[in-house]
C-alpha cells in the first residue's frame, strides 16, 4: 500500500495518506469561524440551547465561555493544550485567536484559529416583564378594625425590600413594580407568585397576622394555551398590637409579640408566658390598649398582699401578691392597668 498523495510506501497509512500528508491538512479542533451569543443587556444572562442562563459574567468572560463551549476534538488528537485570546474588540464584536498544541499520531502539532464572537444584545423574558411592570401577585396588607400604624408600615416596607433583594439572586421576577397606599392599608405588587408567598411569610414573621389567597384568571397564554392567573394575597393584622391586653379562655393576658407562629402573651395573674395560635384569633377579645396603662405607688405590703393607690381615685387597693409583686418596695412607682374594675400590676418587662 502507498500514500495516494505522495506515493510513499514506507509508513502506516491514515485515510489513504501517510502521516506527513495526513497532518498537512488535518484540523485539530472543530470550531466555527463565527459565534453569535445572545446576551440580555439588562442582567447579562445569555441564551444557551434555548434557555436563558444567568451567570452574572462580564462581557469578556462571556466571550471566553462561548469559545470554550464551541470547541471540540476527536481522536487521534491527544492531550490538547488550548490558549484563548481576544485580539481586537469593536463594540460587541470580538476578534479572537485560539491556539492549540496537541499530540496527533505521535507527533506534536500546533495550530491557530481565528474566531469572531458577536454579542447580540437583547432582553431576556424576565427583564422584558420587569420593564413592562409585569406582576403575578398583589399583597394587600390590612389591619383588622383599625388603621395600620406608621411603625407597622415602615417595618413592612423594610421587610418587603429586604426579602425581595435576597430572593432576586435566584428569581429575576422577585421585584416590586408598584407599591400603592390605599385608605385601608398598603398594596405590594410582586413580580412572581413564588416570591410573593415568601414575602408574605417574612411579613408574618415580622408582624404576625393571618394570610389568605385569592387567584383570579386574567387571560390565556397564546403559546401554551394555559390560563394566566394573578393572585391577591390578603395579610390581615389583628386589631391588637404589642402591649395591648386580651381576654382568652377567661384569662387576662398582655401581648408580648406577634409572629408567624401566633401571639406570644403573658398571663397578668400567673405571669406565665404562652403562645396562642392564629387559629384561635376569633376567640380572642381585645379588652384594653397599651395606652391605657397608668402609673401608681405602692403604699403597703404584707405577707401575701400588696397595696397600691388607685391611679384615678387615689383610694387604696389591696391586691394578692405574686412572685413579682412581692418584691416591690413601699413608695415604688409601678405601672397598672384596670380591666373590668380590677387592677393589675404590670411587670415592667411587659410594657
């Protein structure tokens, strides 16, 4: 057998050619001379195999990744060492040089390839939605039987902002296209339903309250034929706040905190702390506000009893002492609350 190009019969043939003739035309790498990459001009995500991948890379790194993703080789290439270089940039067009050293049929071969990489700026679907003010859910923050306090609105605003910032690292639709103050409270428009649910969870952890969802059909997706829904999420805060006084199961309680898991309260008589689940909300009665607390003076004490002045009539009132009140000194100023004509001394930690 002999080489069909040079006629040599002294070496092994490869596709009818001797090694020297085979290597003359052999291309080590397979790489297109022009690569086009679609990049979102807003978030720098790039379109790969029909999917937008958000890697947060600078343009030069996107170019290098595009080169790497489009390079391939097959045997008899062994141990290729590849160097990539951007040699010229004109706007979003990059002229690149790909250098490779590899072992082919026992011989070291070096080659260079010129590749043009074009970054075509466009907008990914998520950024297009964000630019248009698209939203999938509305969180309606309300208070039951009262107006929202300014402090509650400030805490809610901060919680929404902080939660969306954290979620936006993985969900591009975790944004707030609109915030509207209405007479009843505040409406937060959220880009994605998934993020809205997590925002509501964070709000409940901060403010407590009861949440309910109401999805509404808004139209139909032309491409998939599926229904397009928006969800209204009502977050209703209770009529009481921290420091207010409640009646639950014939016990007088003061509100220590409001959280997602329920209402933390302290018994005004036993000083025991417990949690009331939100499912019990309808069985809780608000009996006094934190602003109803008055200050009075301890006038006498004896084993098992303590005497204070009524904060309005200044008449002496005898009360049964407990583990807290038994330590109070005569002449000491103490906060008290009168509920249903009964006076309770408030633990300072409860104020």
